[in-house]
């Protein structure tokens, strides 16, 4: 009778998806566990001129990409002196993936601004166990658009104060990737 009970427990474990006698689920087809990792790529910097576009590019060389975010930040110069007020600069960006999908944020006027776009890919912890995804791998393109750069204008137009022209602005591009990576030693 004890032998029949052991056989039934073993068969029930196998029917539930485990190996007979171990109680463990079957191994994945890629043979491991995965964890979500966040990796910032090197920061890109540049300077754009008024009413022009600047281009940059970067490469993604990881598989199982879940999302990618590009964030543009800038800070306009301070007032030239107590008699002038700086008006904000306009910056925006457009990002194109290796699959030619584009997302953009139009130029926005701000003295301290940021704009960002995000891409997501159909990769989950479940899907990486069955197949490696190469979506998002390759060369990405960024276009930073600088619109009107606000000038330094006199607070009061007395005594012939002049406007100081603003011809551009520096910016920073931060890029962050989220992807599933195989855990070393994971089952």
C-alpha cells in the first residue's frame, strides 16, 4: 500500500509539470533565470545653435531589451546683469530606433528644461525563457532641435540699454536601457 502512495505522489508531481520525485518545475528552454537590469549608457553632450538641429547617435548591444529612454536636459544662461532679463530657450528632440520608429518632443521654452521619449518592446520574463529578443539592438539616431533662443532684454528701456543676443544652448542627453539578463548560476 505504501508503494502505491509513493507512486501516486510521484505521478501527481509529474502531472503538475515537475519532474517525478523532485517537486521542481521543468527547466526553461534557455536553462536559466533572468533578472531585469537597468543600465545607463554614456551621457552625450552638445551645443545647438538657434533655429537648427544637431545630430547624435549611439548603439545598443544588449538582447532582451524591455525599454529605452532618452532624456534631454538643458539650462539657459543666467541674467547678464541686474538690468537685463534672460528669456528662455526652446529645445526639443526626436529619437529614431534601428527599426526606423520615431518619437519626438517638440521644442519647449524653459530656462531649465527637460524633454524625453521612451520606447518599449514586447519582452517579458516569460518570453525571454523561450526566445532571445534582438528588438532595439543596433544604431539609434537623435536629433536635438534648438528653436528660438531667448535674448537678454533690458528690464527697463532707459538710457539706450541694448538687447544681448542669445545664439544657442548647451544640452545633455541621458540614455537608459532596461533589459532582461540571465542570472549566473541561476536554474
